[in-house]
C-alpha cells in the first residue's frame, strides 16, 4: 500500500498536514525540537551530521555539551510527533547524524512553488488560474516564524524573488487580457512587498490609467520617485518617466477639453482655436474617447494650397470658428485648416458642407479649397 503523503507548509508560518491533522508546534514542549524538524526538512536530501546541528542550534556550547542537548531535543521531537499522530521515524538516525526518512512521501510547498515558477521562467505557459493558485500558495515569507535565523535567509530571499517574478508574470497576463482591476490589485500587493521594483509601478500606473484613475496614477509615480530618491538615491527610469509625462499632459489636455467641449447653447459659442501640436493631442484623446464609448467624430481638412489669396485661410478659420460649436476644435497648419467636430457622424455633417459652400460664396472664391471629411469611430 502506498504511504500517505506528509505535507509541509513553510511559505508563511510553518505547519504540517498528515491524515487530516494539522500540526503547527504550538503545543510542543520544545520549540527547539520544532525548529530542528524545520531545519532537517530544508536539508531533506542529505544527512546532517551531529556536529553541524550543534553548530547551528547550540553555537555557544562545546561539542559534548551540544551533542547532549541535540540528543535530548531529538527525543522531544519524536515524542511530540507521536503525540500528534505523525510517524516518529520520519526523523531517522544515520551514522553520526540525522536525516528525513526517504521511505515517506514528503511534499513541501516551498519546493513545489520554486519548481513551478522556474518552469514559467523557462518559458512554459501557465493559465491565469494556475498562476493565481501559485500566488495564493505564498502566504508570506519562508519560515516566517524563524525570520532571524541565518540558515533561513538564502532560501527566504530566493523564494521572495520567485514570488515577485510570479506577480510580474501574472499581472502582465491580466493586463493583456484587459483585466485592469485585478492587475492593480495584485501589483498593489507586490509594491507593498517590494516598494523598489520599478517595473511594478510602470504596469500599475498603466492599469490605473485604463481604469480612468488618473490622479492615483500620478500619485503612484510620485511615490515611486520619492522612495527611489530617499532610499536608493536614484531617479525613475526613462520609460516610467515618459509614461508619467504623457499621463500628466493628457490630464492637462483633458481638463482643457472639458472646459471647451460643451454643446449647451447657454455656454459661449464658437470652436476652440489652438496650435497644431495641441490639436494633435486633443485628437489623440478624442480618438481614445470614441473607441472606449463606441461613438464617433468628424475630422475635416480644408486645403488652401492652390488658393492665391494668402489671407483667405485666416478669414476662413475665423469664419468657421464662429460658425462651429464650443465642442469643436480648429487649427491651421501648412496652408490647411483642420477641424474636429466633436460627437458628429456623416449623417449629421451636412450642415458643415452647407456652411462651407456659404463661405465660398461669401468670399467669391473662383477656386474652392479642397475638402476632405472623415468619420472617425
């Protein structure tokens, strides 16, 4: 008959499961005995000499005194295992030392976690649900009830790095699947765990922007900037810096658009006139707006390149600016007038063509400027 698996959990406070029983050592007479079991499990693939165990657990004792303490602790360890219904020979004596008995099936969450994350790092594809399950397995730092023991430090740090790598992989998948809320939630945990990981802030800020939480995105950048400067004397990298400035510019432009893109007849009429670089930014924002809301707008281009009257383009811009709504935007660049008609489609753009013809009649143009109309969805 196949032996039942004994499961050990060390990602967070240590405990073991065997035959539906949970053993966390709280009722053990000797805490040192419980910690000794934890050490042997960590080194379960080799025999540990008595001398090494004395050096780890009783460094202040001479060898003979230390061995006596070790033998007594092993005795208490086995007694506690028996009382908790766990086979006492899971810890076996082997030629001057001790080891975990390999006749038992041993499973540890830290080995499983490390093996699975390493598979991912080597390119194996895991589903989001499998990544979530791995994430949940990490309850906290390895052997968290022994955080000040030197022999746990290397393993703890390696597992921390794998945990952070897992968060990065999981959140990239969530972001690609447009699950921005969960992306933010997982990265929030990651930033709490390691506030110096700049790529976490980068994706975190992008996800916040997707959720429309612009103020939080800006504040998160400033938090990253402050922490890096105060703790590491560093500045955020170029990519994160570029993202921040794009967000800041977009926010400023959005506020400007909100001031102008209104169609209430009681508000002042006339299109917003602006430099072409501002027009381009407003166009980008409007493009994102209509894609998100599945609406449309009209982009109109009047080309005055073939018109000999050098002043007519300014007159045309003034004329159309007065005729349009406060929600529209107009700009001049390279003998062309660009007009963004907010919230319009081809079905409602006939009035603009009528005004274009009225303009040509009013200024008695022998040759009309060419006109290009596009409906942007």
